[in-house]
């Protein structure tokens, strides 16, 4: 697949490079100038990144930060370099750590996203709309009668935004299971937001339900990125990239597919594949926990199977927080009946009683409605009790 991208020499170099470095961003976010009027917001400890373009007619924000404090920090940094308002928000991928800060800017900002994402937003259940309105307490009045689709403009293939002398190209690389991930290209400066496909020394989060696309879809997007020869690439997560880093991810994916194919040819059971699959050639890469799930997803791809569909069951619980991880993303509680339960909060979780999930503390009592899923228990609604 795409042999013109892969060659043995580049593969060897990328493996050597990956074995020497571990690309983890610092513990403090960074606002960095990449070109005239173009800035990258690099999330702390590999949190989600954003790209900001300042023009004489307003600011364009590409992705909106990992959580409410990060989004506020993005806005603070924008206000430090310009008095122009945020006119547009562009979404590169439909995940909470990329879309969750949108209500801080919109309305009045126009939100641009792919048609597939717009279709999903239209299907949102009431708790998702409620969570959107309540995400930023300082914006509740402006959002009280607002639906997230009210300011959305969507596109199918490509779209070009011309604003204040800046040209911003939005590129969708078609694939059956691409959920609406896009590339954002600034041809005048050679800067790009690489979207989901762009990771630097981080094992990709490819899942059997294809909610993050597939390796085939990633390879198509990576080929499109390489063809444009960007000078700088803002990845979805992690440090800044160049074309060589993009090529390393191509090499990685091709090797991962080859390894899973070899395991399948041996008739290896999935449980054993989970144990044995490795990417030791890239041993210092971040997020090794992604490997077993990625192997399962690749197996489905190679079999020609569609996305895994696992019924989710809604349940209610009450309990006390005993552990908080990743700024409130993961909670462990002891229920009132004495059971230990792990919960995952997302950008779409409707949380009441605290400003945002970063305010969770051990000892807090809560009640929650959650969805029991294959990988975790996803919080839908949660109320911290007095």
C-alpha cells in the first residue's frame, strides 16, 4: 500500500529516531508563533492542540482545547496578540477534546465542520445539548436557548475560507469510515493542522468501532499531508511535526498492519493477539495502552469487516469519589452499596455542581447516569452533591 511513500531507508531512520525520543509535551501548555499571524497552542502533556490564524477581519480557531481551563487559556493567548474577535471555529475531528471548547466562542463565531460531523451533531440527545449550554458558566446566558447547530456551516469535500487576506483550505480525504476528520492547510505560510492522522511518536487511538477511523483512512490522510509538503504540522496531540515525522507514522501503520496480518496467518486467537502484539521498534512512543485495541481494530480491517457495534446499557449510581486521574477525566468511586466503579467523563458529559471536571476532588459525593460500554463507563450526566 502506497509503496511510493514507504522505502526501507526512511523506515530505518524513523525507527531509529523513534527509539531515541519520547515525544511528550511539557507540563505547561505553550502558545507558539509559527509564522506571521499564525500560532500553535500546544497542549500540556500531549493534550489536544489548536491552531490560531489572526487576520484583519477576525480570528480563526482550529480545534478548541482539551477542557474548559485550556479553552480559556487559548482565548487569553489570542487576546494577548490581537483585539480582533474570533470569527470562525474549525473542527478537525469530532471528539470532546477538540470540539468541547466551541461554546466559549460560538455564538457569535461560525463553526465549520464536515458534513458527517454535522449529521452527528443533529442527532444529539437532550443531555448533550444541555452539557453544551452549561460547559462555560460565564456563557450560560448567551447559550440558554442555543442549539449547537445554529451557527454551523458544513462541507463535503473541500472548502476554502478567505478572510482578511488569509487563505485557509479545509480538506476532507474520503474514506468509508472517515467520521469527518479533516486537514487544515495554510498555503501562504506552509503551516498545517494535520487532524487525527498527525501524531508524533504516539501510538494512534484506532478502535474496533472505527470511531477514530481506520489505519487505511489514516494512510490516505497522511499521503495527502506529505504531498502538500508543509513546513510545519500541528498534530492532534503532541509536539510540532515536520514531513519526516509524518512519514514515520506512515511507516508505523504499514508495519502494524503487516504484524497483525502475520498473526492472523498463524491462526492466532484474538486474546493471544492482544498479548503478543507490539510495536517495539517504536518502544519510546507515548500511549502504549492503545496497542491491544489497535491490533483488534486492524484485524477487523484486514478481514474486511465493518465497525464493531456493541450495545451500550444506561445505568445510574450514587457514591463517593476515591480517585481522580487526568484532571477529572477518569474517576474511581465507591458506590453507596460498597462496590468500586470506574467512570470516564468526556467533553459531552453534563456535569453539575462544579465548574468543570478539573474540580473533582476525592471525597466528593455524586450521583450519575452512565453508559456501560466495552472500554469504559461513559458518564452522561453527573451531579456533585452538597
